C-alpha cells in the first residue's frame, strides 16, 4: 500500500515538473520532445478489479436467512447443482474480469427474488453491472425451469398417492384427495407488445394468473402460469396440461378438490353452491379445511419471494420463468424443512370456520364459467355429482352426527 502511494506521488511530481518546463519560455523543441517521451513511457496506474469474496460465510445464520430467504445449507445445495448444470458458463479463458462464480449467480438471484429491491442495488452489492446481473439471473432461471419437472411433480406410483390422500384425510376426514387446486393473481407491469386490457383483472389490476396444485404439506405438485388474469379460472384450468391428464392421474377413487370456480367432474370435487341441509354444509366445511394447504402455500410463496408482490419484467416469458423458478425454490425449501420465522407462524395458525376473509377472496367467485360440455364431460359431471353426494353422506355418518 505504501509503495503504491509513493509511486503515485512520484508520478504527480514528474507531471508537475513537466508542466512547469512546458510553460516556461526557455523550453525548446528538443526539450519538449524529451518531456513527451517521458510522459509516454510513464506507467499508468489503473485500478485493479477487486477479487470477489465469498458471501456464504460472511453472514450469521439468521442474517443469511433474512437476506437470502433460506438456510445456508439449502442454498449450498442449489449452488452446487447450478455449478454442475449446463447453464453455468464453463469457459474461463476470455480474459478481463474473472468469471462470476456460481455462488455469485445464485445469491444475487435470491437477493433480488426475496426482497423488494431494485436491480441496480443488487448489482452494486455483488460488484457486477446491471447487464451482467440480467445475464446471471437468466442463467439461474433457466436452470430452475430445467429441473422443475423433477421438483414439481405428481406422485409416481400408487403408494405415493395413498400417502398423500392419507395426509389430506387427517386434516378433515375428506377421503381420496390427491391434491387441492386454486389460483392467485401476481401483479405485473404492462407487458411489452401485448394487449394491456387482457391482463386487467376484476380488481382493475394488471396481473397474471398462477394456478397451483399442492399436497397436504404445501408442496406444489403442478403449477401453470402464462394466461392473462382476465381469463376465468375455469378456462385457465382447461388450458393447463393437467386438465387432459386428470383421468390418468386420479386413477381409482382419487380426485382433486377446488372451489366453486372449477367444473364438477368425477376427478374434480367442488363445494355445493347452495347447501340446503346439514349434510351438504358439513361437506363444504370439510372441503374448505382440506384446501387450506394451498392457501398457505401461496401465502408462504409470496412471503418468501417478495418480488412477487409486483413483477417489473418487460416480457411475459421472463415473468413466467421467474414465477416457476420461485415455485421450484419453494418446493426445495419445504423438502429441506426450511421455513422462515414468519412462515412458521403462518403454518401454526388455526383455521376459524367463522372467518370469511380467506386468501382466495382476491379472486372472483362467480361459479364455474359456462362451457358447452361434450358428452364425455357431461357424463363425468354426472358421476361427479354421484361421488360428491356419496362422500357427503359418508362424512355426515362419520363426523356430523357426533
């Protein structure tokens, strides 16, 4: 440090001397040439790039979780997986600034996703330019979207399906539940080259719909996003990949449970729109209790990744990639029992049947959107009515009469 300062002082002294000689009347052409050669040969001191230090160990555990919204152990696994992925650049021979580490990629993305902060602040914290952050963010999102099918998935065999159904039955006694389905709005900026009005929901807010299906532990089994929020939730469901696969997924006596915006079928049970006796009221209460995991799951997703309070991406493709990435990280955290303090509080809150301000009140419940049903769909709806009445009677026998 001292040597560097002395060299700088020597350079300043030489420059001052050269300036004084040039300004003097005694200087001639030969002297000027000598001064010019001295200045050309003078070494220019350029600031060196700071060596990027690891941030993983520079935080206390609680500070790390507050900053990056997950445990250090969970984050380390994600970094290791990303470093081995084809999305992390392996070429380190381009010269110039050293290649950004996998840790820098993942931590900068988590910092941005988990906090309502601007890109310039995150880029400054990680000693990178904004354009570099955009590239790093894209690589991490591509990696998370690539592994999404293995992280967000339905059970592979009947044994796994039986376990999920058993966990749901322990909540309210509702039998045969493979998952609960619902939607939430994610506010966004008006997308580029799109019709703005199609993204305005019934609350006059520009947003995009995120449809999710989760198990009793709040783990996403399927997510679907992309349609504008002006599209009815029932139509979003019909557009999703799970709609055609439902008979295959819900083999045997299994089914999904949804609210009244979804169409009743043999594989999709919904509440009675007008419960007129104690049996149907009891059924609706049990179904609402069984749908709590999805309500909590969406709530915890938004608590962990605060950028979801409003996304400012220009392109819908980037917006949907970011949303899927957050859902993948959500599942990874739950699988590692990684819950933030506010999430733990939300997990332990008790359901009050008298409370009507539930999470899904921000959606417009007007019953399922009318569709012209095919003969197969009409038959499935009739079978769904029979199944709903049967389960309603079974629930009343088991729990209602006591």
